[in-house]
C-alpha cells in the first residue's frame, strides 16, 4: 500500500475482496493505459439536436483510455452525427470531434429503446411528483412496456394475463414464462430454452444439441449489457447425451449477486455464436 502511494499507483486487495485474479490483472492494465479526468461527451447532428443522454456505465465524468464509454439517447435531425469528446489527460486539456455518416451506423434491437425509456422513467421518478410528471411516467411505461412505480401492479392484473401472488413464498411463480430463443429446424446445431424468464431466484437453461458437438470446444458465459462476462459455466456432457442443463442463480463468478437488469447467456462454438436474453428481477 505504501509503495502504491509513493508511486501514485493503485492498490487492490486480493484477500477478502470480490475481485478474481483475472479481474485484478485487467484493472492493472486499465491503470497503465491512462486516466482521463473532467471528461465530457457531447453529441449533435448537422440539422437537429440530441437529447435525453444517459451513461450506461459508472462514468462519473472520469474514465480510462481502454474502457468503452456507453451512452444512450435520442435525436431529431439529419446526419452526419457529430461526437465531441473533451477532457483532461495527464494534466493537459484536449478536445476531439468526430463526424459519422449515416452509412457508418449499425442498427440494433429494441433493447436500446427499452434502456432509454427505463432511464427516462427513473429520472422522472426522482423528481418532485406532480400530476404532469406522473402522467408522463404512466404514458411512457404503458407505451414502451417498461414497468414503473405507478404501473408495476399491471403485471399482476388477472385481466391482463398476470397471476396474483397471495402468499409470495416462491416469487418465481410470478414470472414463470417459458422463453424459446428461436425457431429450430431439424438440421439446426442446438436450441436454448430458459425457464423462468424473467426470473427472480434462479433460471434453468436447457440446451438441446441437434448434432454431434464436443462441449469441450464450446464456451458458456453470461454477459451484462456492458459486454462484460459475469459468469462462466463448464458443463459436463455424458456420452450420447445431447441435452445440457445449467442453473444460474443470479450471481457472478465470485458468487456475489448481480444487480437487476438484462443479461445474455452466450454459447460460443467453433463456427457460430448463440445467445438468449435473460431478465433478472429482484
């Protein structure tokens, strides 16, 4: 610890901490890459503007050079899309601007919209609650199907297909929805099912192999929305058995519970990647 202070380095305790050794190595290289303080990221368009920007990682106006900066927001206008990044690096102010054309963008799924709405609703819920604010929360929540403190009861409404919990001893019964990842044909390599999904205590992931595949050549991991691997599984496969069962209890590799949110169970094979989205609700 004293050496860290004298050299302006960082000190991490391996014993009695939640860090694994690979995580400590990653943190060490992160520190070597350089630190940006007083960081600011601003986006705009040539004819229009951006609004409702939310950081998806704990940026706190500081970041490391080798860490991705994830931001979600909305825009009105036309391309090109302009990114202005400014900050202080090694006591020297800097400012860089990037112009991105429309054909350089990639279209993603509806998760980004759900993430933005969730952050927008959370920001409204933190404000002083007036009738105008409450009506906006309810409108956004119902239109985008993202629950809020004013609409959470809707998932229990029997007329909407929910199930009322009278004893609440087993919360997984509230979200017992069977989720199949994709339509599977006879010549497909495998199929994945997660039940329940969404889940509270644990979810059971079943993998049916459709062809002879060597599990030793496959990886089974769960990632968060930042693309970070939080849990790795090493399932065993008996000779002739084409079904694999994995149970995830909502913890990381250090057996520490992860936060509520969306996660992705990913199977990487030598020729293809398969994934299914999981929703952990606490």
